[in-house]
C-alpha cells in the first residue's frame, strides 16, 4: 500500500510476514497465495507491501543464488506484492513451540548475526521495486541485556562498523541503498530512546538507524515527541516504524482473570509499569506486587479491542503516528504492521482458519491506513503521483 505525504514523500505500508511459520522458499511462496494475495484482494489495492521475514537458512540459500532471487521477485510481481523492508529480528524457528529468549540469539556479538543481515541485504536489493528510494531491514537491539559484558560490547561495535562498510559496498555495486534499523525492545541492551542514543549515535548513520516499534515504545512509557526530538538531536535516523499495539491495564488487580488469558508458553511478554517496575514475562508479573498501570509487550490486532478491563495502546499508537507522520515532513517512509501473535491470542480472539487470519490482517492494514489518511496522507496507486 502506498500513501503520499504532503511533503511529497511516498510512504510504504506493509504487513510483517513473521506471523506465518514457513521457513523455506517453497513454503514462503505458498504463504504468498494463502495469505498475502488474499489480503491484497480484500483491500482491493493494486500492490500490497510485505515486511518479509526470511529465516536464516532460507536467507543463506537465496543470497547464494541469483536465479532463486529472481524467481522470488517474479512470484511477488505476479501476485501484486512488493518488498521494500525485511524483518531481520527473528533468526529462525520463530514459530517453535517455545521461543521466549531464543529470539534474541544470535546477538550482534555473534558473527552469524552479521552474516544473516548481509544475506538479507543482498536479497533485498534484488526484490526492491524500481520506484523504491531504498530498502530497510529491522533487527534486534544488539541483544538481551544479560549477560552483556565488555567483550560482547567490543565485538558488537566491530560488527556494526563492518555492517556499515559492507552496506556501503553493496550500495556502490548495486546502486540500491539498504539501511539497517535497530529496534528497541523491553529487556534488551537497547530498550529506550535514551539507550539508543547512547549505543548507536556514533554509528554510520548513512546506513544504520533505529526502528521504532510503537508497542515497544508504549511499554517504555516514553513520550513520542520527546523520543523524536532526542533522536533528531543525536542525528539518529528513524529508518522504519512498526505500527503495533500492546496491552494496557490501569489496575492489574482488577484485571487478573482477563490477563491470565494472555499468559502462554511461546513468546516473551515483558511488563512495564508507569512507575518503572520491570518484569520479564506476564506470568511473573501476575504473581508480583507491582501496582499499575501496566503496559504489556503482547502485540494485539489494531482493529479489535481486547476484553475489558484490558485495553490496547491504540491511543498511544495514534499519538505517535501524529508525531511521526502528521507534521510538515514525513519522519519515516517504511511502515510495517507487525502483529505476529495471532496464534497465541486468547482462544475467542484467534482466527479460525487461514481465511480468518487474512481477513484480520486486512482489517489491521485498513485501520492503519485510516489513521494515516486522517493525518492527511493520500492513497496513491503505483506509478501515479
């Protein structure tokens, strides 16, 4: 989906395919038919954007084989799909029965993280549509906060320097710029915008920047305008925005039964209170005497309200988008709706089948598009002004 900001910026709105479990090329192409093409038809748009997730083995195979990359590009084109951004946060096995802390491995101190990310960049330059100004890849915020020692810090700094050098070489050789965006997340080495500035402001910002996940930002209880001002002062670019919503409760004691429906074994659901309490999973928080209000890292569908007294952070989402996209200049041009938790929602809220999931994704994109139109952005068809 494409929208035009008043300043002339072409904004790409996509949905993240890490909601789907396929990890090899045939499975990925199959999910294009099952989900992405169905979403495009429901939205009745000429082109649908995907924030594509490729597991590490599939990425290595594609990066090594230009013919296979050309095949994937043809498969996208014939279905009216485009890719300007890749989700490079999960490395592989993102739909294993238990993911939890494994999603943060390998971290940026491990050379395999650099190789995976460069494989993604190699793929992306061949997938980018002709009219795209650049590509983007979101990645984890260096690693989980513990253990994190001086050795990891040194190795990570070297890896980021090497990443920027290799991205510059790829741009020189291909003519297509790709930027990597580090995504602050609760519990990680970089959780807040303050930590992002402290850790990343000295990197090569022509090729590296941040990805603002609006659910994560809400859980950090950070004011969106302050975040944007802080990043701008540090000259740290906002490369990508993930349009996502978390859970919120004003009084956890009054919401215990409703919150228990969101306790599940697969993903980590960090909890942060407005007063600064930090717990690493929802089941832990429900046994701790931590006063509210809470925000919980559980991505929930944008268009569907949770069961009261639980609410979503949609009001925060709207406020953040107003700061990012509602001013005289668009502060980002790659937006991705990233609700990967459909399969672990409370049973009454889960899609019954593939058609139900496609319908839910389409509804989320329509909701996000509506927020952007309310901010003055105009839908455009590909190749039009």
